[in-house]
C-alpha cells in the first residue's frame, strides 16, 4: 500500500525538451515561460556561447585565429543558473548577463562558436546540466535536438519570417533599425547554418512551429500543450 501511495503522489515524469531555431523566433521568451509554467529547469545555451565569446574579447584572444580560440576554450569557468524566473550566467565568478548582450559580443559569437573545441567544451557543459535536472529541463539553442541532446523527449523547432524576426529583435534592442537588424539576422543564420560543426538545423523528429503570425502567449500555449501530450504518452 505504501508503494502505491508513493506512486500516486509522484509528480509528472521528468521531461527533456529541446527548443531550437534562429534568432528572433521567440525561443528564449517561450522556453522560460514554458519551463516556469511546468516546473522545469531552463537553460539558455546561446548565453553560454556568448559568455565564452565575452571572455575571449575581454581577455584579448585573437578571434581571427581559430587555433588561438581553440587553445583558450577550456580556460574560463562558465556557470549557468537554471531557474526560469531568474536565469543567471557567470564567467569566473563575474555576472555577465548584461555584457554578453552587447553588439560587440553579438558580432563575434558566430566566429567563436564555430570552432570545434569551443562547441565540444560547451556541449559537454550543456549535457551535464541537463542530466542534473531532476524534474526535467527546457534547453534552448541552435543544435540541441540535433547534437547536444539527440535523445530529448521532445524536440521543437521555432521559425518565423525574416521580417517578423527583425521587427521583434529591433523592438528588444529599443528602436534599432529594422532593415539593418534583418540583414544582421540573415547573416548570422548563414554563418550558423553553414558551419561544419553542429550547424543550425531542424532535427528530423522535431515539431516545427511557425511563430510569424502568433502572439508570444499563443506560442507558449502551443509548446505547453506539446509537452503535456508528450508527458501523457500521446
């Protein structure tokens, strides 16, 4: 009887959700909201790549030299907090949540993240965080379903038109030029999709959600439904 009662009282089974897609599709906002609503941990993998890029810029690593980037890849200590209501990221104990969002880091992160040694180091970190999430986790990025967590319970690929993505991103950047933002997004898409190591790509078994015509709340509700259906075994 005791074992039956314990089983009945147990909560939903842990679930690992991989959410991929290019910038401006609503990955971060959706992932954090879904994780918070379902009581899951949350990991922004892009912040980790931004963090290591910030460290290399701050340290003076020559970012035009892939071998220099590779040699430094294992040096900084990167720690990600996984509370969806207050995600954090530090490098060697320094809070870099703000600095990693600067234009300088944004313009250099694709070059740094394309180096195989960087991807290997960060991928290992991401897998260890996901494995430690006892109640489950929502992991967002660009290669989660294809490379980092290919056995994730649910894989979702968010898309949106370049125009919608540029409008959203320029809004986040408080009035940045939409046309320039669109060109920057397209340029980064090309870099991320063509890199040899873990390119941005939709996993074959991922559910694609086009967010172009959807509000953020509609996207969140869609993803929550997908997760709940997966938990229910549908």
